[in-house]
C-alpha cells in the first residue's frame, strides 16, 4: 500500500490503555480515522477485565500507569491465554532498549514512542491487520475552513503548535476542541497536585506522576517547550533534585497558568458557551486542601503577591457551590480588574 494512501479497517477492534485521558483521546481519534472500533480504558486492572470477555485485534498499552504499569498489564493479559491473540503495542514517551526488552519479555509485540503520528500508526496497523481485511482510501483528511479558523484562533497561544496538534487528530476540528477542553481540565488538576506538594517537596514520587502526565499532554498538543520542562522536573523527582524543584517550580506553575488561560480564551472565542459550561463544573476539594488554598489566597493578597491569584481563586470557585461559589466568582472578577483590596474585603465578608 503506498505511503500517500490511507486505509479503512472497519470492524477491527482496538483497545487503548492509558491513565491519561488526553493521551487516550488522541490515540483513539487517530484510530477512528481508519474506521476502527475503539475501546478506551484508564487502568491496567480495567484492561485485564476487558480482555477477559472481549476479543481485540490490537491493544495499545501505555507504560507508566499507577497501580499496574503497562508491562505488568501485558503479562496479565497474556496469562489469559486468549485463543484470538491480540497484538500488544507498548507506548512510552521514553523508549529505551531496556524498556523494549521488558515489554517483549512480558509478551508485547512492539513498543512505539509517543506521540504517535497517523503515518506511524498506519504502518503498524498494516503489519497487524490482515491485508484482505482493509480497504484503501484516497488520502488523509486535509485541513478545511474550520481547521483554518482553529489555527487562526489558537496560534495566539504562545508555545502551541496548532497544526501539529490538529494533524495528530486527522485535522478533525471537533476532536481537537474536545482534546483542548479535556487538556485544560487535566492541566488544572495536575496544577492542584503540584501546588499542594510544592509547599513541602516531601513527596517527589507523587509530583513525578503529575509531571509525567503533563509531559504527555503537552507532547500531544504540540507544546514542546512545556513538555521539555515537564520532563526536566520528572527527572528531578527521579533524582530527588530538590534544588531544581524549589528554585524553578514556581515559574513553571506560572507558565502553566498563562498557557491554560490562553487556551481558555481561545475556547471561549471559538465556542460562546464555553465559559458557561466551565462555570457549571464542580471539582470538590477535601477540607484540608480547601483551607490550604483559601489561606494562601488571603495571604498572597495581603502580601501583594499576585502571580497565583487567578489559579487559586479558580480552584476554590470550582470546589464550591451556592453562595460560596458566587463569592469566589465575585472575588475573581475583582482580581481580573486588579482590584485586590476589594477582593480581600469580599473574602473577609465571606468569613463573617
């Protein structure tokens, strides 16, 4: 099959196993370009359960996952002794000979580097899906007017390669917007984790998971600088380099906040209802972390430290309901208008 021809493998079943929702969405969207039926699961345990009762032609297996990693999951699936043996393809942002060897011993058929491209995915599928079961298509989808609008809007986001992100998804605008929306939520969630741990730096293993997740998200979005920074912090956690974490983490978190804020502005420009949908979201915090965020917000306002105010207020707002939600919405408005004393006064009234 020629390199400029794409194919359809309608009816073929593929499972994508990745704890990172953005990474999973990107791979699934690519596979759907080939008319493949895709099942997404977010843990090794769930993958084993799925494989017990369903037959798959190919399984894409992320390596670094909590509880049960990709190698352990591959071993468990092979122990099932399925009559229809699926091809298992390991996925990792850091493919080394050692990792390939470990996956191979576990029963994997190949290991690919993330992020995948449509071309590399096609080449692999041509190897593992019988030729008589595929049909040629003229070519991959080209960027249309909607894609051009997306490129124009999101090119304003510093450090984001929009064309690359779109190409990962076959220039499908609907999927790209879904990935961006999911990425915003995922990045915000990891920001919370990093903020909590950054106060003490006593749990580098927990921080490492967040940095690894962010590295993958930024790779798939085409935000290479942030991906490289995330990788540096991931390595710092591995090596317990507290100096790097303590000295550079604050700026990194600020960079994340600016990047996500720009994405949110672009999404609001593209979809007039985006802000409304965001406002309806509820992301609870436990009492200890809520108090920690609240105290830092008040403390930063009192000390005229303004860098993290929007992120802190957003976190508290999404973790609140009713009158408390309205309070933080009003605090955020004052902060956005640089009325910091008014924001502090509102917080004081909210405690009365």
